[in-house]
C-alpha cells in the first residue's frame, strides 16, 4: 500500500467515528442506534487495569469550548481537544466525536460514550480504553467525525489503540 493510500497518525488529530458501541464488546452498530454508556469515574479494563475518566465534567467543558467556535467543523475539533486534554481524562484515553446522522460504525473497547449537541448537530463522544475501529461509509470531514489520541487512519477507517 503506497503512502497516498495509507496515512498514519499517532497522538495527533485525525478523523474518526460515529455509531454505537456496546462497552466491553467488539460489536458494530449504526450511528443512529448510539446510546451513551452510564457515567462512571473508573472503568475496569481487561479485568486488571483501571482507567480514570470523568465524562460529565469533560462534556460540560466541551459545551463551553464549542460555543466559542464560529463553525461546526471547528467546534468538533475543539470537542476532541478538550475531550482528550481535560483533567477529567487523566489517563489520556483516545477520544472520538461522531455525527449520529452519518453512516459510521464504531467497534471496540469503549470506556464511556456520551451524547452531545455541537452547534445544532447530534454527536456522540467516545473514550476508548482499548482497541477499536471506526469506519466512515459516508461523508468525511470535521463536520461528521474526528479522533484524537493513539490512532492510525487508513482511508475511511480509523484504528484506535492498535485495533
């Protein structure tokens, strides 16, 4: 595969996800079925490692940050930045923001998922505690999806944390 077909991003903003994830299972679902997982301050990873995450505090900080943006694409980028760097994510879990109205599937090991309104659009923000994959079968671009953290993008698929 040549460099035009494969773009690798590690710890950099990429483009990523929408959809639904059943936390702890590798199940793909359409974006329209996305249901956020219940909030928790600690999530069990693989039965032996705990991650710290405060999704409620992060979502509140994101809501403040996106209101400062003049366009929705910029607001999605701000949401990714805050979702990754906020004190509520001390373990720096990979974060993805996805437009629920796009044909995007999410698979993988998700610590938490929260619905969020960004500039009039319906999105879900995900924090991955392990491997995952986001596949965009529709329009790309910041209006529809984005990811930040340990990711690798190949065409319309983003692999999360080695997933």
